[in-house]
C-alpha cells in the first residue's frame, strides 16, 4: 500500500479526525482554520500513519506546516553533521535534560559555541 493509499485508510481517517477535533480544527501554531492538516512530529519506517502517539500529531495550516517541516529537516541535518558519539551521548543519557530541551540546545549550538551539554 502506498503512503497516499494509507492516508485514505479508515484507521488514518479516524486518527486524523481525533487530532483535528482535539485541536478545534485550528492550527496549533497560529490559530488559522483554513487548509489545516495533521502533521507527524516524526516518522518511523516501521509505523503506519495511524500508529503514532497522539501527542506527536499536530494540526497545522499549510503555512505553519511548511515552516515546521523545514525546521525539522534543518534540525536533522544539524544533528547529522555532529560527531555521532557526541549526539548519542547528549541525547541518550537518562540524566541529561529532557529530549525536547536537548534537541533545542543541539539545534541552536555550533561546536565552537559555549553551553554544550556536559561542558
């Protein structure tokens, strides 16, 4: 089944409707109600679109969806350019700041800036 076919599946349609309803059919970033869609906060190759936890699915308008998608792509690129051992150590340590804060820090910092975790 192609991804487009999966988005027509009744399981995705039910999940999508729950998210849209939860968010009041409005973009969670700007409040716009035109051309809203449900955005996946991440993708896993072994998961179907309807299998994600609902707190990782957000209602976004076209404009915010483009912006969020671009920012997430840039974040992945930035993480990909880091030393693998540093990325693994910083993100996986259980006693480090929570994942959201760690990703925020990693996205904003460069190897020459101050404030690296564990510095």
